[in-house]
C-alpha cells in the first residue's frame, strides 16, 4: 500500500479570495491587496488577494514603485475534479492480492492499481475480490495472484476539467468512483459520485465591481461572501446575507482606506502607496466628477504614509500609461473594458487614458475594426472605446453597434464612428448613464 503527497488545484477551497474585475485596472489591483491586508489584520487569516486577469501598465508601474507583488491570478473558479479528488491508498500491479483485500476490508470500494510511473493501470473492486475467492484454484494460488490479474479498467478524469462540463454524462454512468489524474496522466486521487454532485465552491469577496458579467470566469458557480465597490448595482442574488458595501466615492481604494482608519490600522507603506495609486487613477488626480471630499481626505492620509506628494506622484502615475501607438488594437480595447446588460441589451464600454490624442487619427480605422470584431464575436448590441486625455481632461468616443443606439448618441460627431465627448472623463458617472438613458427611452 502506497500514499502519494496530496496536490492542490488552482484555487483552494479553504481560502477566501478578494478579487477585482476581469480586466483589472489600478484600483482593482490596489483594493484587492488593501482589503485582503485589512481583513487579515482584523482576524481573517484565510484571505488571499487575487486578480482575474493581467494588470495594466499603470498598475504594474504602481506595483513596482511600491515594491508589491501582484495578486494571485485566478483564471476561473469553477469546481474541477481536482477539488473533489481524495488521495486514497493504492497498490502496485505486482502486489499480491491480499494487499488489495486489506484495503477492501478497511471499507474502500475501489483500490487503485498504480504503476511505478504513478499512472493508473486499473482498479480492484470488492466484486473482483469475491470472484477471486470463488475461482477454481487452491487458496495459496489464489492469494499469490498479483493485483493486475483481477484489476478492471478504471474510469479516469482530468483534475483540471470542470465538473459542470461532465456532470450529465457522469449522472448516467453506473460507476460511483472515478480516478482523477494530472495533465500528464499521474494518479491524484479518487472522486466519488457524491463528492462530484456536491463539490466545494470558491469563496469570493468582490472588490471594484458587483456584476457577474465583469467577474472572474465561472463566478456564478462560486459563493460570493462579500462586496466592496463604488459602482452601480448589478449584483447576483446570494443564498445567505453577506457584507455588501457600495458607496459613491471616487474609488474602492478610498473605501479600504476608510475601513483601516475606522479600525485604527495604519497600512504599511507599500499598501498605502497602492491604495493611493488606485484612488488617484480612478479620479484622474481628483479631476473626475466622481471625486468626493472623502477621496481627498483619504489621499492626504495615505500620501503621508507612502511618503509621496499627491500632485507629483499623481501625474507620474497617469503618465505611466503607454500611448496608443505602443499597444496593439486588442490591448487598447481590452485593458479596461466592462460589460453591461441594460433592458436585455448587452453593451461593452472600454476606456483608455493617454497623455495626448495626437495618435488617435492614425489608429482610428484599426480600432474601429477591432471594435466591430468584438461586437460580432461577443454578440453585443453596442461597443465603445472612450479615449481620455488625462492632460487636457477631454475625451473621444469610438463606437460601433446597432443603428438605433448609435444614431441616438447626443455627442458631436466628427467622422464615422468617432465622437467628441468634450470634457467628459468618467465612464461610470457620465458615459454609462447616458447610454442607459438612451436604451431605456428607446426600448
């Protein structure tokens, strides 16, 4: 009988993940780090800061500036067979039958037969043992048989496969026990039908968003246990009451900073610097109409801890964003893009911050083509890219979509697919509400 060291999958059922939206901006990264630190200091040692995608250049700049590691990457939180596999003792193919019989006597319904490369050869079942006993041979010969002689073919499942993708087929199977293997085919454990039907769920605390359309992949299969956000409500229902905080300030980082102050907790310099970065990024150094006095008060406190001047560092941070010419069209569109559902219409709005609009004319055609590609591929009604000049505080809008939405846009039309938004800089407080009003009125 042999035991192997247990192995873990991508997310740990014993942990709670503080995680931002799919395309994490600076505030999403900062608030995940800051809130996880706060929760840990207030008694929850199971929390882990996480991210649902690759951080943008500005967030990476802030992480390096304040010497912080990026949050853990979670590409999805669906239960997999790895989450329901239990390491069970096994036998080798040449082990004598009594070794497997001992496991059956201990109550194991199946005994995995694993070769020297730790790959499944088959399974020994209680029925196979019973048949061996009734075989026409003497007891000595029967007990001397190697396990491989009576082993049966073992149904195997990959530890990274989502349970949801296979549940229907497994329900029709007559087998109650399955061997779970790694990507290279090595034995990891046994998954029972009961565990497969009742898998553990990832525990998530959402920061900087509360809509499933913006959350990490498979969030609908997770347990959402908390929300800390500053956006409109679009949250999914929960089975039990949770701590749900949505407050109209300029950034989620502001809310984290306020919680720290309320509990007389002073974050370390790195965390304070990240929270300040999230706040200055989301408010465009307090030029955005989303800015509140609470943001300014929190920023002063954080800047003293981080040891930076607000204005100097703020402009340094904003200029860390690469220009349009330094990124592919896909990177420009998807770095900070959020999806919304309004009255049955699926729309997507991205925003990119630049230090000048001079590169826009030469990239316009390519960006519009990329927008149209996503419109079709994601079956959207409307998709737009808000290009904001953080120096002048002005924005342009590139968009494609259903004609009844596009023709109703109340903005100055420059060329096809390109609109001048004037001094509009906030997607959340200015652009998205305008789009909602159009859809509500015309639908």
